[in-house]
């Protein structure tokens, strides 16, 4: 006998994701991932000046506050043949790096840790034993018995009030939780510390981009001039602030995030054997030393891995119409060529056609269309994108730091390389790449300062702002490695205006539905890999695997009606 479990919404902060799982006994036999609201940004951008596209595209998401702006300006620069100065590239790298570190730390503690950490159990912890545990794994200064006793009392006040607030939505006491009370208390304290930490590190975006969220960008460079004597430019004081923020990032990653990941993972090593999914991984590449036209200088190399084969890295060409295609066989969209067609994003269409059940409904009609997400494919393959894909590419290419970090992690946890392809491996990879990016932040900063000392203060290349000088028709692609994975914006420009715009985002790659040939997306495939539920009414196991991808469905879906009008406005008084 089989039953279907529904988790809707499944995300803690960026919702609109529904997962349905068909059970056979206590195991998941099949799973379906559905984005439950439609995205309309591509429609909004048609007919607009391409140099303004980043300001609209950046509003695709309120969490990925920077990445869509970067992808958008890169798409326009690629279409028009614009290059940016070295300083602009370094500043963009610093901003992307800060976004990645900030996002990964916040995800681990505030969106994913509660899948593994039993907050209420922390009330049973011995503060002295917690202090000994914390000091045994890290030199982090906030590790005294008194500190943990004070934080435990604050947590007790939360629980006794009956209002858990930020800790309300979880299955406390679930038998799948394995951490001892002391580890739970340590993790809860670090959860609260990360809230204060993220507020400080977000200032890097305000220094270079004027504000956060949604910092400013500019086709042809960055909008922040460098003048060490000016109060309204990047000066010595602001550079010193950036250096301090980088130190804060590195310290928290080295002394809190990395040790916590290894400590928690040690109690959940069985999760190195489930949640693998596709075994196919895609990385578009990012964080160049020289420029976007020099992939050899990228910190994250581009490439694809198929069938877990780390001995072969396949080349990726985002302009090749045979490599990247999007399908709508099980999506609430239509193509003029029919539901079976696959379209390269330059030829992409956003034709809404809802054919699902009237809400509220019990179940999706999974034999038909069941998602507002499309199904991207690389050379016909469903692909996983994200930190695991990036770390695997680095590992496969023999990057020294990545190899050392991965091998040390596997040895510490006594796990085989095969464990990388799992829910646990996905979560560990996010931590390891955070360490890699944090270390490179100092390199980019030092190079920026060296350029300034040598007299190079250029942050913008003069470009033609007269559209009459542009080609009658041109097209470009801007790509990057967002925290959640490979992101690309494709733009077609005709007569100086946007004729077509398509964004294929990480959560479309990972959370998309089955394609016309029946291939599941990454979420669906991962849930169908060795998942046994202790209690179907409290499916924490589903949350663990889906959250290991760090889902952010706002990037993949948006709230508009078929005419592109807003469905809701929220007014704050």
C-alpha cells in the first residue's frame, strides 16, 4: 500500500516550494518538486534599455541580493563587447565572495542546522561540559561555562513562555535527532552569534555598492570611484573597513562554521549514504583573476561531471544551442513548438498556461504539468548545481586547497569518497567552499590595494552610451556561480532594446520537474535515493535533503498574474 506525503511550503525563508513523496512502507519511492508561483521578470524586461536590466533582474530575489545584478551586467557586457578594468573585477569578486560567505553561514545556522540540531534538548545540557566540547574543537573565545549557562537561560525563557519565536518551526524531540544536549546547546549559541555576525559582514556591500540588499552596479565596471583623499569615494578608511570585515569573515568561518560542520556531521555519518540523486554536476565558472573571457583564471573552473566520474571533466559552452535547453513538458508553460520541445535560452519563451488543479488541492497531477519551474538540461542531462558541483570540479582538477580540505573532511569523518555524493556531502561541500572563498578574499583585497598603490584607480571603462552605435542585433550571456549554484542570464538586444531575456537560475536546475523524457530534477532524484522516514507526519528527513541544496525558490518563481500585474502588495505602517 502506498500513500503520498505533502510538504508545502518546505523552505524556512524563501517559500513557494511544494514537495510530494509517494511512500512504499516507510521509504520514499517517488518524489515530485513543484514551484507554486510564476516568475514574470523576463516579460517585464522586454523592450527596456539593456543597461538598466540589472536593476530589474536583481529584484528576482530578496536573498540573492547581488548575484542577478552581476549576471545581468555581464550578459549586457558580453553582448556589446565591453571589458571592465582590473579593479572593477577585483571589487566584483570581493562582493561576490562576501555574498557567498554570508549566504552559506546564514543558510547553515538559520535554515539548515535546525534539521540536525534539537533546540529544546539544549536545555538538558551541562554548560561546563558544553564549554569543554567547544574548546576541544575550536579556539573561538565565546566558549566559557558562564557564557553557555547564560545563553541556556535565555533559551529556557523562550521555551517556558510557550513562544519559541525563531525556533518555532521544527520537530523537537524527533527520534532522528542524534546530537547530545551539549552539542545542541553549542550549536544554538552559534546560531544566535551568526545573527549578529551577518549584520556586520553585510557592510562590505554597502561600501562598494552603496547599500544592501540590492547594491548598485554598472555596465562597464563598478559605480564606486577610488580616491584615497575623498570622503565620497573608496578611500583609506573604507579600505580599512573592508579589511576588517574580511578578518571577521575568516575568523568565524575558521573557528565556528568549519568546526561545527565537522562536529555535527560526526553524529550523522549515515547521511553520507543517501540523497545522492543525479550524479551529474554542472559548474559555469566564476571569480576570475583576469576577466570573464579567461576561464583558466577562474577560482571556480567551468565544467560538467557525468555519472560521478571525477576523472573526466566535460567542457561547457553556454552559447551552444545543443548544450543548454529548457523544457516545459511538466511545467505550466507552453512553447510555440509544443510541450516536447527544448529551447536554448536565447530562443526561450515565457508563455504561461496553468493546467493544474484548482487550489486548495490535495495532490498535484504529476502525470501532467505540476510546476511553475522549467526543466533545464545540459546536453540532455539533468544536472545538479551548487557548492557540491563546484567542490567536485575543484577536486577533479586537483586544486590543492580543495583536495586537502576534502581529503581531511573524509578522513575526519571516516567516510569514502562516494559519501561526497550525498545529503551530508552536499552540506559539507558548502562549508569547504566557504573556507576557500574566505581565504581568497584576502588575495583579491591585497591585489586591489597593490593596484591603488601603483597608481591604478580605474573602476570603469568608457563605453558607448549611444545605442545607435550598437549592432542592430546582438546577444550575450552573463554567468556566475551564485551561492546556490550555476546562474546565467541570456539577453537578445535589437535596435538598442531588450528583445528577449531569460534567466536560468540554480533553483531551476535543482528544483525543476521531470522533463518530457521522464528524467527527474535534482531534488526529486535525491529524495528517491535511500530515504526512510521515522514518522511520515514529521518528515524531517525530507527537509534535510531538500535544505542541503539551500532552496531559494524566489529566484525561480514570482507572483504575477498572466497579464504581468502584481497579485499582492504589502504595506508597512
